[in-house]
C-alpha cells in the first residue's frame, strides 16, 4: 500500500567523486512494507523554493523495513541530486511509497540475469540481499557497467554479497578504463561482455536497470539471442 512517511537522515557519505549514499530512518509510520526492486518518491525541501519530488530505488533489503538505503549520482545540472547532496544527519525527509513493478518473480524457476548501469545497481543490491537472507536458491549473473575503476562506488557492498552468496557470477564492465587497476574487470560495455559470454539466452529472467539507451541496447541484444521478451523486465532511470 502506498503511504506517506516521515523519516530522518541517519547517515550520509560520498562513495565516489559523484555518487553519495544516505540512509533514512523511518519515524511515522516507523516501518514500510515494500518489495525488493521498488522505489519511493522523496520530497526534497528547499528554504527559498518549492520542494522537488524525485523517485529513487531502494538499495536495501525489504527485510530491514525500518531503514532505507539509497545510492544517488550527483548530477551537476540536476537540481534534485544537488539538494539531496546537502542533507545532514538528523534532517527530516518526507517520502511516499512503495511504488513500481520492477520486482522479483519469486515463483519463477528460471535463473536470474541482472544488468545494471551506474546507480541502476541499487535495486539489484536489494534483490540479492533479499534472496540471500530468505535462503532462495538461484543462479545469478550480474553485469555492471561503469566508465572507470574509480566509479565503482559500491565495491564493499558487492564483495560482501558475493562472499556470503556463492551462486553469484559478478562481471564489472569498464568502458573507458585504460590503466592498470587492482581488480578483475571486463574491458568495454556490458553488451560486449554479454555477447562474448552467451551464444543464446534461454531460461533466464532478465532484469535491466539504467538509462534509456542502455536498456534498449541490452534488450535488443538479449532478444537477438533468443531471450523471450515477456521475461525481460526493466526500470528506466532517465
């Protein structure tokens, strides 16, 4: 059920040069019933202007329903992220949710393919955390696209999930990285890695989250290699 919530900022920090993380602790009501992959709309206040309303996917598991974790890219021309970047611990924040149909099909017996660009990894972090905590046995292939090594803002969180859930195959794809880096990665875009790894796509539930062009490119590749369109689910970020 969609509701209005009062919350306060419990923590805030930058994870990379342009991605920050914050946690909202729910006050009234003090818990939220949502599904992994859903989003909420945050009311972003401003002292001298009208408030803005922006939708953000929840990165935390629904099994922790008293706090919500968010990963946001600070876009220079984006007024919403600019205001959110000014949040301080203890600030009151109003939000509305949960919303969205980008959720796990838990009754499906197909393996999972998660393809994300940038902060589009947020709903997948929520899903994987939920799967692990619930003891659901699924093979999960993750393809995560970024530009450079320094953009890998959620490294610690991803490494933790991989450590405790061995059924994950994680592929970090860096499209513009040219130097020597301290980790394994795939050179190029996620579509290149997917094309190299799969002759065909069958028996997958494919989830894609990122920008419009990103989603279209991935979806076209999957369909060209046999993925059923009805088993492709996506969330567009911009």
